[in-house]
C-alpha cells in the first residue's frame, strides 16, 4: 500500500527564515509526485510536478526536489503570504490516476 | 481560462438524507476525480471518471457514487448521509495524459447534522 508521510506537521518561521518541508513516500512505481498549497477553506493549488529522481523545479521562493524515497520543498526567505498548508501527493504506476496524499505541513510565517 | 467550478459551495443536511454535488472541469479536461477531505483522514480519493466511465474507485462504501456527462461535467451522490460524511468534497480535473496534473476546485463543504 502506498504511504506518504510529511514532516513536520507544523512549522513556524520568522519572515526571511529559510527552511525545508519533507515528503517521504513508499510506492511500487512512482509515476509522479505533486506539491500543492492549500489555504483555509479553499481547494489545493498546484505548485509542482516531479517525475524522476534528481529532478528539481523552482517557482519564486519555492524549490522542489526529488530523490527515490523523498521530496523536499525548500522555502527561501519566506513571507507571511507563504503561510498555508503544503500537501504532497504521489501517483503510483499501477493505481490509475489516483493521488495518495500526505497529511500536509502547516506553515506559519510571522512578520 | 476558467478553473474547476463546484456547486454548491456549502451544504447542510441531516442524517439519512441524500446529497448531490456538481463539478465542472476546466475546458478541454476530460478526466474528473473526487476526493474527500477531513481533519482526521486528510485527503482521500473517492473515484475518477473519464469519458463517462468510472476508471478507478477508492475505499469508500457504496453510498458514495458518481457519474460523468458527455460534456465532462460530473456529479457525485451520497445517499443515507451519516455524521461522518461531514467533509470538504473536492473535485479535480485533468487533461488526459498519464501523469497530467490534477487541478482542484474550491470544494463543497458538506455538514451533516
């Protein structure tokens, strides 16, 4: 059974204090790993898709990386508007297009 | 380009009733998936529809069902509502490629009293 574990569950940062969120996964054949951002009461907003180990993608203050067992979402010099829950999801090769989500990391950035 | 839309946004029902939620995918997207999000279980996959056919189903009881129309719009139905069905129900649409990104709608917040 696919397993996706995100850590930490919650992270409190000062504005400008860089950090990383972790997503560990166990799947029999990874088709894709997805990062989403979710604000309270809203649907998840797509950030990145990673397909193979060694791949990296960047967008503004965010950078996502992927290894064979985990993915990291690096946040550089975060701002208060980066406060949200960040969700990681995997799509396994034999599971159709179903996404298996981790529990999320709730990020709070204080000014 | 308009995003995924879901109606209604909020719904209050009582136990034993049934409910129908609607989802309109992004134009050109043919696949629609449904997810349930609760504080305790997080985001869990319900089912996926493509070309009016259910392609995949999650581990939910038969009270949860869905369908897709020829214009790719989808509905999900929950019969005999239970208190535990209170959740945010999210719809996601995808073009049709093997690992195309799924884009989520704003969700329907269902409260069962």
